[in-house]
């Protein structure tokens, strides 16, 4: 494993294709709301990372809520993830829910994890092999979770960040949603924004299915982020906020936090 260049939170489809047979490598399909059957396709040997049902607290009132340390550890072990595994996560949109999966692994102390740049669409564009899903039971892994609470914040925490001049809240929703010009997609959720937040639609960071080159990302982020010491990322329900966190990590920003409940929680409780 030490020979694998994993200094980046993002790997290309070319890298994955060249390294897909590494014994330590585990590829995870983190597509949201995917029905897994023999008609479903995947990158070879991918395992389904079920964000909504297995890696969220389904008893919580808001969607995609952070699971407990015990739940994450148990579900990761059930996917065969070991302490020495190398994990690459992807989804069927390019980079979407895979960023959330990547951030969850970081939150629970797993370091050798990366998102796949361009995901399944880019994999297909390059003509790499895909296969149908089949039922597999994995040998239980020995991964042990270590909760890094500073990487996530909640309703009370984001309220404090909004009053702190050394912090900046960045909202990944579309400009139309941020400016309250359109309704929220979640039925009954009011329009609005978190006080003292700014807008950076996650879609601005992409060229097609893949993220823009780091030098271009830095220009975008440097213009928005300025000199705040803590960057807090929000969105609708805590998914696309992680795309901003991924881009910020690529550009070597520090002190990054994701607001787990995001606008769904904030707009409900205020």
C-alpha cells in the first residue's frame, strides 16, 4: 500500500483502471437511491455504499443525517473494509454523492480514501469495462472508526459560526435557491439562507463530469473564501456541501467543516 500515490482526495478514471486489481483496493458505488439488481451496472467489483439506508441515521428527522460511529464502523466492516484498505468512491452523476461518502470516511478517521473524478459517466466515456451487479457477501473487515467531530457541525454550531467573523459559511445550492427565487425541492421547506452565508453553486466547479483543474478551482475559491480561518459548507441536505469540501481540500485549504443538516434543518428549525 505504501507504494500507492494517495496524496490527493481525487483520482482519475485512468488511475483506477490501471490499479483496479490491487489487492488492497476497494471500489465503492455511492450512488444515491440506486436499486441494486442484475440490471444495475457498476465498475468491476464495486460494492454498493448505501448512503441513504446504511450510512445515514434513518431515525433522524432530516435526510442523510450523520450516522453514529458504531453504525458507520459496522456497515463499513460489512463491506469488507480493513484498516489497510485503499478506498475509491464514485457515483453515477460524476461527482455528487461520492463526495459525501468521501467526507464520511474522513469524518470517521479513514485516511486512504479518494473520490473518482467523473465517476461512472467518465469511466464510460473512456470506454472502460462495466459489469452487472451480482450478489456477494464480503468477509467482515477490521476497520475501526475514530470520530473526528470537528469536521461536522450541527444547528447550534452553524449558528455560532454565522456570528463569527473568522468563519465563512458557503452555500452550495444554486443561485436561484440561495436568492430565494425558486421553491426548495423538499416539500414544505421554506425558502431562505443562513445568516452571513455566501453562495458558491457546486456546479460552478465542473467541466463536464469532472472537476475543473486545481489552478482554475483555486481562482474560484480564492475569490470567495478570502482570509477566513474556518470554512463551513452547507447545501440542501449535506450532500453537495461535501463537493465544496472536496474542492477546498484539493486546493489545500484547512479548517473545513460540513454542516450536516444544511438548509433542510436550518430552514425547518428557524
